[in-house]
């Protein structure tokens, strides 16, 4: 079968590999669609904190079950599914406490272990979720939506809250969509005008162009009448956007960090004490996030396919990564069709 591999930063190729064989408790899946995540792009660029090379990327995907043993999840051959790609150890302290998304030795597909960007993969049955009839392209978007949904839930966003999402990429877009479902007033910020224009179709209440610290602060003050945002969700992973989050948060506000970066920040941490901020990290997602979102999307309340801006055939993966790298300001979710 064919598989996509990133040998080193800037190098993507299609390779021929052996077909996988499912072991006990595993299913054989035929990949249908895969989304190129910001972490996959970071792997391509050499900027992602957790990855090692060479690596088969990909952890956002939908698939058809080709082979599966009898199971208690009512999963059968021919079903179109999606999967939880975060492999936890089950024995560390957070795992024993039920915080499996925070496993101290977590291995995410496409990062610390081989990813889903192959024609076929094997998957533990317990990590497979029935797609409940949703289209394959929609199911490939459930995982990134889960990342954002989990982050929004960490902040306990409520009706009437003023929410700022910093970063208008896929995770930021999904965070804005999730926050809007609570009845909050939601704004998005980014350095790219094109992404902010695209973000307006998600039903948000407004945008802030983050073209300079002074202009950013001016817009925050104007929108919030000087009070700041009740919730700020950081979905970039840069020192500057973390600082933006602290600055834009209201006194007594909540800050959620979803973005992942490699750089350090020198900042006045006393602002956290002065504002009495609640600062939350948000990592991965939980089984309940996947199951809840599949039902929410099935209800027809949300059209998550609107985040897809570009689709490539699997064999064109090298071009997809190259294009995404060069045009990240105008490309949101890039999808590979297998």
C-alpha cells in the first residue's frame, strides 16, 4: 500500500509499505479522508515541539472498517468511522485519575507514533467511533473540533460571556463555533486579514486585526468598553499571542491555552495575580468529546465542513504540504482524499 511520510522538515514523499495486519482487539481500516493539522504543518516546517522524524503524519481522519472481530461497540465491517488518535499508557497518575488526555507519556498519531496518512491502518477497537451516518469528509473534522470543544469546556463559557479567540486557523475557528453554541458573544483575532474575512462566515460577532500591539489593545478596549474579555482562547502557540491573551483578559477572566509552541516568553507574571486570572491548559480531547460532537453535528445545528478551503488527492500530498506552507494565511483546513 501507499503511505505519506515526512522524512525531515520540508521533505514529503509517497512510499510503498507493507499492508498492516490487525492484532487482537484491533480493526483494519481503509482511510477515506485526512485533514492536515497545524501540527502536521509544524512537522513539515520543523517547528512542532513534540515530533520526531521520519514520521507518517495525520491524526484527523475518517475511515471504512475493512476487517473487525466481534465487539461490544456494535462496530461492523463497512461502517464509516472516525477515531481517537491519542494513545495513553493507562498506568500513570493522570491516567489512573481518569485524565487520560493528560497522560504523561501520551503518544499522538502523526507525532510520537505513526499517523493515519496511509491507505490502510490498524486501530484498537476501543478507539473507533461509529460515524452515525455522517459523510466521510465531515467525520475527518470531528477530531480537530474536539480539540476546540474541549478547550471551550475548560473555560466554562456561558451565555453572555465576551469571548476572544486568538488565531483564526482551524482550531480557532472551531473554538469560535463551539463558543457561539453557548450563547456567548465571540470575536476572533489574527494577523491575516484573509482569514478574518473567512472567519466571519462562522456567525461570530466581530474580528480584531492583530497587526500591532497598540492596535490590538485599542480594539480590545473599544469592543469591551475597557473591561476586557471574560474568556480568551489562545489557538496559535506563540509568545506574542500568549501575551495578547493575558492583556486582553478581563480582571477575574479566564484564559485557555490550546496552541502549542517551542519558544519561551519573558512576561510580567504578576498580571495573573493582579487580574486574578484563571489560566487553563487544554490538551487533546476525551471520549465524551468525540461522542457528544458526533451527535451535535448529526443534529444539523452546525455545518463544520465550511472550514475546508482546499482538498487534494492523496498522491498530491507533497504539493498539499508545500502549498499550505506558502499560503497558510489564506488556507484554513486542507483535506487529503484517500
